[in-house]
């Protein structure tokens, strides 16, 4: 016996086969996996951004800590210097400051002695801060072929003149020499 299927039966069987194929293709699982993957990628990006932001913050805080430690060391050094030097000597005006600066430059071995620095005073209650500037604007920056001699001069000035410290320093290489702009400062009692 030969059964021939009617055309409606064939369409019905084809529809059932297609429904069975769709049921065996789990597209909802693939969609869920894609959503989970997108959420994971988004989580990684947010975590990476948060990590890089925290890393920058850590670097900034580390630099601040190093600067604070440096300033604390300087404060300790100044306190020790104050304890070892009498206040009268530390803060009294020095009338021969310019000749002292030039003598120390000579002792450091500078080929050309520095010119007279531009001075300005900042007054406080019973004291003043005297700034001694050697800079390009005043046309009296210090020049020498040896960077070591320039830095030796700066060290001698801060070590040998009581209360003297460096407020600003800038070194610029030139063709045959180094040019240095430096500002020394010292607190003095008003008498």
C-alpha cells in the first residue's frame, strides 16, 4: 500500500519540522550569553578606569608625601641650626653681605665674580626678609663654565652666611657655560 500524502499533510509536516528545528536552536541562551559578555566587558572597563584613576591619585599623594618629608627635614635642619646659633647672630643685619657673596664666589672658583644682586625687602612685624636676586631681568645672572663651581658657591653661601637659604634656583646650559638665576633670602631683625 502506497500512501501518498496530501499537500496539506506535507505542509503540516514541514511546519512541524521547522518548529522542531527552532526548538532545538536555543537562541535565547545565546542572547543571554551576549548580555552577560557585554556586562562583563563593561565591568572590566569601569574597573580599569577606576584603577587608573586610583593609580594617578596614589602617584600624586606619593609626590606630596615626599615633598612634606623634604620640608620636615628642612624644618628639623633649621631648628637645629637655630639651636646651635645664637639668635643675635642669626638674625642681625650683615652690612658687608655683598662682599661676603663675592668672597664666597671667589672661594668656589668662579671665573667671573657675580655682580651686585638686586635686593628687595619684605617687612613683617619686627623682622624683614631680604631677597638677593641674581636673574636675567636684572642682567646679573651668574655664569661659569663649570656647573660644579656654581653649585659649590650656592652651598657655601647657605652654609657660611647665618640664616641664608635658597628661595629659587634655575640653571640653563649655554654654548660654553652655564647660566644660573638664583634668589637667596635671609630674615633679619628690624632694629
